C-alpha cells in the first residue's frame, strides 16, 4: 500500500529551544548533559507529531545540533588537522570549534596551545537560505567512523516505539559539497576511502533493525561532470547488497534531467523526486523506472508555505499509481521540511483571510496523509480535506488581497527609459562629485551601526505595547543624532543614519509594504543557532507610505555632511522571503522594484544626494543549473535598475554586496550601473579586485578594508596596505573606503577605533596621492 514519507523535520523547536540550549552551552550556562536533554526532548516531540499525523516513514538523524553536513564531517572523522583532534569519536567541543572556530583562551582551557583556530567555511545549501559548513579535503585524507549519531538516534526513536528511517547525506554529495585545500585536487578521488565508512555505518544500522535508510544525494540535480556520474555508479554498486538496509535515494531542489536515467539505474529500493520544482520529470521517470523500484513523489512543497493544491497533487499521484500500482508509490514533501516554519497554530495574529492559504511543516504532514488516504481509501474518505483545500484555493485566487490592478497597470506601462540613467557613468559621476564636494578616497560605512542592548529593549517594549510610539520614536531620533555626531567625530565623509529602526533589513520593509505578511513565530534555521523569519509575499506589492524617509531626513538635518539613505534592494527582499507560487518570481520582483523606486524618489526629493540599495542576495538567487542563469541575471538587473534609475544624474546610487564570491557574475554587477558599489573584500585580502580589474569594472568601488565579522580592530597600517593593493587595480578617482559590511553586530568599543583607523589610513593615502590638496 502507498505510504506517506517525510524527508526531514525542522530541528530548532517551536520556541527555538535548540538555539537557546546551544547558546546556553556556549556561554557556560548549560552543561553538555542539559544540552543533550533539550535535544532529546525536541527529537521526541518531532517524532511524535509525525507519528500522530500518520506519517509511515518518519526520519531520524535529520536532527542536528548545528548542521547536518558538519554532522557528516564528524561521522566520517574528516576533522581538519588544525583542530588537533585525535579521536576516537568527535567530542562536542571539537564539533562546535569546527563551526565557530576556537579562541586562544578556549584552547588554553582545554590545555591546547595556539593562537586561535579559524572555523570551517560556511556556504549556502543549494539555493536555500540555509548555510552548511564546508568539508575540507586533501590528498592524504583518511576517514573512519567517528560518531554513532545516526545509530543512536535510530535506537532512541525505537525505544519510544517509533520505527524511523535514518537520514544520511550521501557519499558523493558529501564529497562534491566539500572543497580541496590543495589546489587542483578532486575530492571525488577520495570516494574509495570514504565508502568503507558508509558501508560500516549501513551494516550497523541494519543490525540495529533499520529496514530503510534515506540517503540524500541532492547533487544529482546539478550539472555533473562525467567523473561525478561515474562516482555515483560506483558508490551505489558498493553500498548495495544483502548486508545493507534498503536505500532510499533522495533528490530535491530541482529536476534530474540528464541525470535521471543515472539515478533510476542505481541499485536502490526507492528514488525520490522533487515534483514541486519539476513536475515534468514524472512522465519520464514512470517510463524509465526499473520494475523493482519504488518511486517516492515529492508533492508537498518543502520550500514554501502555501497550502498544497491537493487536486493537482492527486492528479500526479494517481498517474503514478496507475502506472506502478500502489505498492510502488510513496508520497512525501519535495524536500526536508526544515526550510519552512513549524506550525501555523503558533501564529495567533495571522490575518484570518490569509491563514487558510498557508501550510507550515505540521500542516504539510497532514496534507501528505490526506494524499495517502486518497489513494488508499478513495476520495470520499478525505472529501472534507479536499473540499477545504479547494475552497481555500478558490478564495485565494479570487481575493482582492492578491491582485492590485493599479500595480499591474503601472508595470504594464513601464518603459525602457525607466531602467536607464540619463548620462553615462563618467559624466554623471563628475556631476555628483561636484555636488558632493568629497575628497579623494571618500570614507563611508555600509549602513547599520551597533544595535545596543538598550535599543533592543526599547524595541521589544514598543512591540509589547509598554512603550508608547512617541517615546520609541524619540529614542530612535536621539540614537540617530548620536550616531551622526559619532561619525562626524570619527571624521567620515559620507554619513549614514545607522538603521536603528530596523530589527532586520528585510523585515523592516516587509512590515510596511502591502503584499507582505510578517510572521511572529515563523522561524527557520539560517545557520547554526541563527534563525530568521522570512516574510510571506502573498499579493501584489505596493508602498502605502514612505518607509525610511522620516529617519534619513532626520539624520540629514543633524549634519552638514551628506547622509547616504539606505534601502534593501528588490532582489534581496524577494530572495529572503517566501514567494508567491501564483506568478513568476521576476514579476513579483518587478513589483517590489517599483515600490522601492517611489521610496528612492521621495528621498531624492527631500534632498538626499546619495542612496544605497543593498543587494547582498543577488548572487544567491542564481539558479542551480548554468543554463538558467542568464535569464535570472537579466531580470534581476532589470529590477535593480527599475528601483534605482528614476533619479537625476546628480543623485548618486550606491549598492552593497557581501557573503559570496562575485567573480562569476561581474558582468551582471556592472550592468546594475550603480555609481558606487561597496563590496566585501577584506576577508580575502582584496583578492576579488583582480577579477574586477580583469573585467575592467567601469564604475566606482569601495572594497571593504575592515572585516566586520570579527571583533578584532585592524590597524591603520593594515588598512592602508589593503588600500594600496586596491589602488593597484582601481584608479584613485573611483576608489571608496569602507568596511566589508554593516556594523550592527559589533560593539561601539570596537567600531569606533576601527573606523578611526580607517579614516586615518584614507587620509594618509590621500596625502601621498595629492600632497597639495589637503
Ligand atoms: N545596510 C545593511 C547594514 O549595514 C547591509 C547588510 C548586509 O549587507 N547584509 O546592515
Ligand atoms: Zn553586507
């Protein structure tokens, strides 16, 4: 009979219990035992919810204290040498040291000498906003089973009377997601050393009673080299046989396309396909599936919050059942549910009209079970659920909340001129320099300044209703005035208001734009203990009133120096939200861009001469397949320009980017045609600039000279050195001086001296470049 399966459940807990427990452990407030106890409770709760919902195959080992790729590194003993680990198993402090690095004093406490150890690199998990820790490999790499976590968690569930399907990251994806620390070395060469560890784990899982193991191979949806495809064939040859449990090969986040025949031919029990992203792969899969395989259908969206169109899902499901019979079909979410919030019931203030449109993780479990029952018992058995889903859908489609004719009309009437500045960059930059009267190598920051404990308390009190709006806003104004005064004292040339009114650069705008819903408890894990609440984009976007004008113009009234107005860009607002599934992303992004265009116009009209539109998420919106990238970049660039190009030539547009390698999208970055880009560069010692030089980037650049991710205060000489390196590739007339990113997570005690050093470094260089000017 058909079974309802789940691929993974959110780990963090409804009240973010995991975050508090882990951070408590780091701070020394909790013992290891207390942390483990919280984790155990969370797992139990999550398994029980799934069991109560009627899920037949419940995952285990989908839980993680920090990250499942880090768990895999620990599992196979791939701890880099610098952590000084000798085994036999990976202890908790080594585990967290890989995630966060180790400071000198922590090492001393453990009796290890050293000057601090950098953590593993962190990067985005495919095209999600989840970040994983990147495994490091080298040619002498060895592996051994160094953790029993999958086994322990399987047995833990069994002791609760719950039979689970352990989840492990597959060996080929694990190697492909890692990086070589030796140039030119291909981690896939390590496959034969890695497979015995997987074999041992699988044998032990089987001995413990596990019938099925879910083996995640999401890299099968990427463009693969022939080498990688061979690695798949070889790996699953080795891991099949009577010794091992049945393997469920899971793929997600896209279509397998040319890798479909490969995946279907591997000797596994079942193959899982993401039919939300790629429903078109059902037909070829049904045609090519070998007779002894089961097909697991990902029909409920694990990446988004919309209630499933059960009729559409049922149509695909019935098609599969008709072709394969009930016994060879499973129904599941498209991917792990860890990318969506846990429970709609935790949103008491949700708009009652919007609520029925949504499904969070627990509601998605119910949808899976409805689909299963539909096949097992027939449509009459789930008539009520089907009706409710139909009605919600019909109401959503008919809702005036979804469609705003004025927005649509405005978009339909947009003209090509709206995405072009009038003069080319060199001419308008000259006009801007005349207007602003800035020195050579102007100094500025990225936007935010330290968010103090006092600020957080006031914001919380305002939200709770214990602080009046008037008192809160007065406090914000005082904060802005003080931030301006500090910047003047430091000697910065272009000032910012500091963003004290923003708890988050996306949420702040989403709260004020029509078409977005901001949740109270819709947390999803971003990395480790960091969770975010992505807003829900449910309808056409418009701007009922100015969003930032009041704060930025207030700041400008506090100083004679130019204040740069900071906005979050359209691509980033889109990318860090749950998006609509009823229209293309590009269309939604254009709507956001138009709303921002109005904000830009208001700022300009109020005399703000520099406006920065942040797009840190531009790179991460890139589609997984190379073929799809040009189309994405084309509309992304168009949206940025739609937001920014409405200004006069004398108004200077800045943008800011960070958190990524930009080498491969320089063309698109240049096409944004921002007058000035500030970009993360200090961490890599200005390496990025070579790419900018090779590409001959035409506009002005502020490569970050100060890594804001660390509390360290860089010296004048260090930043001067970085600027000198920058000057080798960027002409002085087009070089700006700024930190890598916003300063909101830092303390004033670090920020103040660091910025003073930065200003001194810029002044010294100016002096050398043009001794007569100063
Ligand atoms: N303006 C934002 C800030 O300074 C930019 C943040 C970001 O790039 N992520 O905080
Ligand atoms: Zn940044």
